[in-house]
């Protein structure tokens, strides 16, 4: 009998290792996740603040990201309130960034020559960060696996030089690589541990917290306190601690939003308040950079 | 004769920007050739792929001759420095400067000898500026550079007469090379002419010409659908987008699990089209099938592309199905109360407030339409509930349609379901128009409520900005009325809408809203008529002093006159009117205080009497016609005054010595014009 040799499937953690190694070789500072709740890798100060000002900067890191409204109690195969992004930020954007990106796909087992890789227009905007960029979502055989953005503005300030941000949705990417229909079936490591083993309980419990149990009266108060603290720290011109408080504000707002206690009109107002905080922090940061 | 060939290589430029850049480049280069009087093959083209913007023009002379010309310099009395500057800028010497008198005084002149200029020199000098003139709807910067472009520009290849053109565009030096591998931006290769360039890429399966790509995609699709007995919808916008996001199109037919066909087809179609750029297919009965087309940018030799796309659509449809199953059973009526939590617009209350107003309004409209008040009130009450569903959250473009499906599933009356489904229609000039009375009533009340509300909080569109698409709303209102021949009292409805707002405690300036909104809607009617290719003077006449309740009349009258203006009934009507009004206009009006009628006792002859009688006959006609005026008949009657008018003007001198007689004759002509006003004011019509 002839046995076909089956290529080993890349586990979730190996995918992360490979990306880290790849971008490390490209000269990036490999950071660890930021230790606060954030909505996306972009919120990490290594991206938001470091993309401002004239100094060159290259980094890559995994960032756990929380989107309370996307929770589905672990019932939906494609949606999570907590997931991982792999984030790369390079300033100024290098000439060969597309080549670098496509080769990074090869490093995790996707041969770009065998798949329909498409750069589909997707301009990005973050109202809370006062940020905007132009770029694409990258499709691999119709599935969105990466966001690819040239920052034009951050914290209300025009970016000069321009940074490029590459954000891989790790779960999606691995579902593609491992050919899985449900995120919970992803193979986490070579010992057979699955994504479900690691995160299903947490999805269930946090969905309950985000949608049902979070104490909204307290959260409204906490928001006010954090906002006040941010403003105070901005006055003291210490941008990094100020930014931490602002990130907390943003997360509190996201939970309140998931609890459905913020009306449409209020929503815009809260977003504007957070944006004002980010802007004032950005200003202090830039002053410290020149 | 030579060819100009330019390629701008960049990272992937989005479809819409590409199309715009092609047009811009084409226009700018054409203007350059015309301005410089260089002959060129006007039948040239600009091509693009996501990464390449390519210009190719042939039949260009290598040199152009410039005739001798006299160039005027400074005035002889100007300071010496001006003369020095003039000499310097023309690269000449004082000896060659001469003085000459002109109408404006004596000036220094310089005679430029006839000379030849190389077109390649001109191009090298100007190409950078031509490229700068390309305007992008959206552009970006990258790295440390200052250049704005659709996406990062990497290289410029520029050839004239098989030789490279050398110029600098911001940080980029032009050359005769380009990257043949668009993915890795590698494989630099020299090209000296357009043909070898096209050939090279064709061998790799890459089609630079977008029209060719479109043809190939369409042929392939047609081949498959003919074999499988399927149909695809002609969706030019989607096809054009697909054509411009691939360079070597490969059409792949895929399918999804048939079980998803139980989900309303609009949801499936939107998922495929707007989210994934797939082309859905239909069977002979126009029912959606589970086959769809993917246009891939590579040949799917290993079947990965088909597999991947089928997996993506399954995940997406799973999501849609999940939401559909969840939402369809959520009781619409029970959810109405929750609309209180959803803001309609800042300053205009919640959606709950809005549907209360819409209910009052649609119920009033139902009286005019002779439709069931109960049914239209139900439709109004439930029509916005779908805004709270997950499905509309996922597919905002399906608002209304999704609500219609919920209503159908929950057993609401057929007409109610359709009205909910069509409440946002029409949406502008081109969109589908609802035809059923319930749908029209609901759509009208939705639009009126919005228009009154936005005018109430003073968010009227300005000449350049219309962020809430209020113009489109008003155009849609006009279409609902004129195209459906809807007989409503718009003025009353606006007043009533204002009062519905006031009942909810809004402090609106009703009078102001009525006036401004009235002008605004009539202005939209004018635009509408213009789109329908009605003559401008007819538009002006039909809308002169127009009341809001007469939109339909104005529309029909202008249509009728537009059609007949070159025919006898139109032509003679206008002639009769013009002959009379011209005299009235030339006579000094100051001395003339019109009574509004002529005195038959003062008539001196039969011509006056006959004209008087005819005018009265026409007046009787207009008095007798009710709501069902036949406008062609009216024109015919007006034109029938031709003989009486001609006889009058041929035989009667209006300007009689006796001022009383003269005045009476002017009164008679004034009567004629006033009678004609029953159709509309013809004074603005250009004969």
C-alpha cells in the first residue's frame, strides 16, 4: 500500500510563531499584547501613538481584541467577542511592503500563486481614534484574511511620514489554513487542544456579562471618572498613562453599547468625547517626539 | 509618425478610481495635444488593470513647426528693468528688439523666427504636469513622499518613437522599464513600444484592455449559462467593477447548499453581489438558483479558488439564515413600542414618533385614495420595525424589503406587506416606482414626514451640499405624484404634517416650512421636467406661479405642449398669444389701468365683436371642463382663435386716436391673454 504523506496542518499557535519569526527577520520589534482591553490591534499605543511623529518605527505583535457586541454565547461558528489580531506597523511604509506581505503568507502555508489573492478597496476610519487610512482588505479565495492600511490621519493629526498597518485576523486565517468551518474546531497546538477547549467557556460567560449582567449604572460612572482622569493626565503632559485611561473609557463605552443602553444620539456623543481625549493625547505625544 | 506610450505602475487601484483616472488622463493628454497644435490619432485609448494605467496614442508627428510670431513686450515708457526681463525671457539681445505702435500705445517687440520643436522635448517638459492634473476623488500619501495618488505609485514607463522619455514626476524618474510581476513588484523589463508590451502580457494571460476583459468575462458566462439553462441579471455596475479588479479573468461557476434558497432571495443576492462581488444566477422562471459565478484573477488549476469561495458563501449564508430564522418570528406588532428607543434623527424624535406622524398622514391620504384606513395604519405602524432586526443590521440596504418579508411570514395582508417592502421607493430618478395605492400612500407619508422634518430643523440642502439626500427625497415625491397620476392635495398634506409635528411638541414655523418646501418641490419638478427633455421655456411657463396641488397638471400640460409645439395647435396658440401680448407690452402700461374686461358697447366693428365672442366661447370651455381636462383638446380650442386674431390685427388699429377706444381694444387683448392663462402663462415661451 502506498501512503500519501500528509502535510502537517499548521496549528493556531504555530501560525503566530511563524508570523512573529517572519516579521522579526524583517526588523520589527516583536512586542507582547497590550495589557488592557482594546477593540483592535490598532489601539495598542505601539500603533496609535508610535504612528505619530517623525521617528521611524517597526513593530509586530499579537493583540487580543474585544468587541462586546459581537459576542454570540459561543453559538456562532464565525463570531467572537474576544479574538486575536496579528498586527504589523511600519513607519515609513516601505517600498516593498506588498512583497513582504505576500511572503508572510507563504510563511504560514499559503502559496499566493495558487490562490486568488485580491486587494479589495477598503478605506478605514476609526471615529474614536480620530483616525483614517486608505488601503484594502485582502481576500484569499473570497475570504477576507487581512486589513492593509496606509494611515493618513491619527488622533486628528496628519501622518507624516505615513505608516502602513497590516492586520491579520488570526482566527479567519487559521480557519482558512486548517480548512475548518467553525472557529471552535481550530487546532490550537500539536497536542490536539482546540480553540473550543481554550475559549468556549469564556465566550459564553462574557456574552452573558456584556449583554446581561454588566452593571450599567456603575459603568456610566466609571466612564466619567476615567474621562476626568484622562484630562488631568493630559494637563500633566504624560501621554502614555493618559492614553491608558482613554483606552479604558473606550472599552467601558463598548460594553455599555453592547448592553443596549446607549441611544443613537448618545452614541455619537460618546464617540466624540473619546475622540477629543485621543486628540488631546496625540498632541501631547507629538510634542514629546520632536 | 510616432507613438506615445506611457504606463503608470502602482499598487492596486480601486475600480472606481481607475475608471476616473482613465478618463482624466485621456482628457488631459487630449487637451495637451490640441493646445500645442500637435496632430494625433484622436481615436486613442487609455487602458487599466488594478496595477497599470496605460496610455497609447499613435500617428503623432516627431516635430511641429511654429510660425514666426511677434511677441509684445513692455511699454516703451516702462522702467528699464522690464525691458531687460523681456530680453532675458526671450533669450535674445537688445539689437533684435524693435518698437512698434499699437492701439494701446508704443511697445517693444521681438520677432521670433519660425522654428521646429521636437514633440519628444515638449512631452518631456509637460508630462509631469499632465499627470499632476489628474484629479482623484480620493487619494493618499505614502512613506515620506508628498505625492497624492490613488494608491502608491511605483514606476513610470514613458516611450515616444521607441525611445524613452525622461522626466521627473515628484520622486519618480520615468524610464523604459516596468515591473512584470505585479504581486512581488519584480521582473523589471524594458519595453520600447506598445505592441510588444501588450503581446508580452497577453502571453501571460494578462489583458491590459478593460473592454477585452469585459468581453471575455461575458462570453464565458454566456457559454456556461446557455449550457446550464440559467440566466444572469444584467448588472452593468457590478460587471464594470469586476472587470476592473482583475487582470486575467477566469470565470468559475460555484454553488451553495440548496437549503439556503428558503431564505428570501434579496438577502442571498445582496450577500453575493455587494459583499462578495459574485454574480447570482436565475432559472427560466427568474427564480434564484444555487449556482453563482466567481470571477477569479487566476486560473483555478487546483480547485482551491472554487472551494474557498464556496466555503465563504456558506459561512455568510449561514449567518444570514440564522438571522432570518431568528428575526422572522419576532412579532412585529409587539416590537413597535421598542421603536421609542431608536432615534430617527436628532431633533425629530424617535422612530416611534415618526410612525405616529406617518400613521396620521397616511390615514388622511387613504381618504383621497379610497383605500382602507385600517390597513394603511397597520402598514405605517409596523413599517420601521425591521430597523431593529439583525438582518437590517447586516444588510442595511435591505431595509423595508426585509420588513415586508417579516410581515408576509407573520400573515399580514398582502397589500400591507408590499407597502412595507416598497416604502422607500422610488429612491431617486432611476429607481423602481411603486404602483399599488397602499405602497404609494406609505411612501408618500414617509417622504413628506422627512421633508417637513428636515425643513423644520433647518437642515435644507445647500447648492453644494445635500448630506441627507433631501433632493432625492423630493424628486421621488414628485415622481410618485406625476408618474402615478396621484391626485392628492399636497399643500394640505404639508400643513397636516406640520400639525402632526406640532402635536408632538415640535416648535416649527409652519408658514416658513410651507413656503420653503413648496419652492423646493417645484424646483425639483423643474429638474424632473428637464430630465424628461422638456424645453426650458415650457418648463418655466408651466411652473410659473404654480401651486403645489397642481404638479400633475403642470407636468401634463408641459408634456402636451412640448409634444405639440411644432404642430399647428401648439404653434397657432402661441402665435395668437404673442401677437396680443406684444402690443400690450409695448403700450405704456402706466396709463392703463385694466378693468379685466372690454366693453362691447365701445366696439366699432365686427372684427372686435367676433374676437370678443370667440374669447367668451373659450372662457366657457374652460369653465365647463372639470377635473378631466384633455390638454390636447384645450390647445386645439386655444389655437382655433387664429382666424379671429388675424382678422382683428389685419383690420383694426389698436392705437386709435380716441383714447377710450384704444383702451377698450387693449382690454380686449388683455382678456385674450388672461383666457390663455387657463392653460398656462405663455409669456415665457419663445416663439
